[in-house]
C-alpha cells in the first residue's frame, strides 16, 4: 500500500522527547522557546508564538488584531472548516470569495468589486501548499487598510517572490499529524510587530503579563514541551523533506502529463510550492470519480478528497447568519473533481511510476 500520508518520526524526535521526559518539565518551557526561535529563523520572521494547534493560532491572531463582532473577514469557501470556524469564534462575519479554477487559491479579481465598509482583514489560504497571490493581496489590503492573516497551515516554507509565506503581515501555521511538519498537534503565529508579539503571548497564557498579573481575560493556548521536542526534530529534517516533495511532484506531474482526462496541479509563477497535497482534477464529464478512486485504492494507492464540498454546501454554514457568500460556483465544481495522490518524501521513483500506471488504468476503467 502506498499511503496518502505517513507520519515519519526520526531518531532525533525520539531523543528530544526522551530528554523532555527525563527533565520532568512537560508544560511550555525552553523547548517551546527553542522551537519558536528555530521556526522563526527558518521563515525569517521577527517574532513567533507557538500554540496548541493551528485553529487556536488563527483565533489568537485575530483576537490580537482586535477582530470581533461587527467586523468582516474575507476568506475562501474551498478550505478546511478551521479557517471559517476560527473567524466565527471571534464573533466576526465571514465573507467568502470564490477560488480560481486552476490553482484552488482565492480569486483576487473578485476582491475589487466588494463593498468594503465592514471588512477588517483577509485570510488567504495557501491551499495544498501553494502561496496565494501575495502581491495582489498586499496591495488590496493596503488600499483598504486591512490586515492580512495568512492561513499557512499547509504551506510551511513555501515562498512567494522568494519570501516565506506567513511573513507578509501575520501568519498562522499548523503542526497537526498530517501536515508537512508535525508536532502531533500544534500551531504557530508569526509577526514582524513587537507590540503584537507581546499581546499574542499575553492572550495565549490567560491574559497574564507576568504570573498573576492579568492584563485582560485570556486563554490557554500553550504548546507542551513534548510537542515542541517532536517539532524541533522535524525542523532539522524539514529542508530534505521539502526537497523530496518537490522532486516527487515534478516527476509525478510529468508521468501524468499525457492523460487528457486528468489535470495535474498548476504552479503559478514567482513561487515555490510546499506540496502538502498533490491534487489532480478529473474530467468528470467523462469519468466517475468514486469509481476512479475505488480502482486506485484497490491497486494499493491511497487517495484523499480535499475537499468534498464547498463550505456553503454544509447546513452548518449555509444557514449561518454570519457566513456571507455571493458566488462559489467554482469551489462547488472543483470540489467534485479533485483527487489527492500520495506525494510525501517517503516515496521513491518506482512508487510514483506505480501511481501513474494505476491512474492510467483507472481512467480507462472509470469512464461513464
Ligand atoms: C490543518 C488546517 C488548519 C487547522 O489546523 P489544526 O492544527 O488542525 O487546528 C487550518 N487551516 C487549514 C487550511 C488547514 O489545513
């Protein structure tokens, strides 16, 4: 079986976790500080604040920027629910902007026509590891005096014009078990602003400036030393893992290039993809997706459907008074076409050849 994801825990992670257990200090301490420092250094962000997970990172970032009731926050309907949930949790209203058909990223052409009065921030999702158009997003934000909170949960070390995602204003990352870098569960907020860095730290820890010195009512979003120890071990191998993903993506793209019924992932210019997922689109006028997936799985190839629906297709959101959406027709269409294939650094050339052969067979056998 070639799995769609495989968590790889190295000797270094084991060693660091053993050190933490030995020390007896399990709650946030020097390993978390070291993890923040190393990650910040790698993305060249001035300040980084580790959190319990990626969702709390997004929520904490928005609370720190003062986003709440009466504010509107732009994001896309083709994302994991955490993006939308974290905005709703602040009390703000979500404004969903449709994606581009070829890249799965927010369609920046749609931004100009929006009425701006209540919009406070934009949350671009670097979907599957590909950076959104940060040039257009930054100029839009500047023009309307908005903040940018990048949802970089899937895009550790991806770059736009040579600059790491998460460093354009405020960035949020996830270290969930299946992400490119993992702590089991974990998150990170990055910022270049010292005043906001202080508030991120205060709000993360019950609103305390110092022990029992409460500045405001806050939260407990702290990361544990055990999480940080795993993350530190992962960061030491991150460069090799990302190179592996990029090589695999290039090879798999070329192996699938001559199949008319499959569109391989489109990489836009001026950026380096993190390849969290390698997501193809099927010509569903010709192919039956469920059948296509079944054939791949039967041949031992793991697959994922990310995401099976646009956010607005769930009652939880379509009926929500604080979720607004004019048009998500592209997100809805794309959700019916996508299939993610294995791409992790644990794959070898012959695995990728096997995946490509299985895709060719599945195309022939899943014709409607
Ligand atoms: C994983 C993910 C999150 C949330 O991260 P958790 O660590 O699971 O809370 C947010 N946004 C996107 C796009 C994600 O893929």
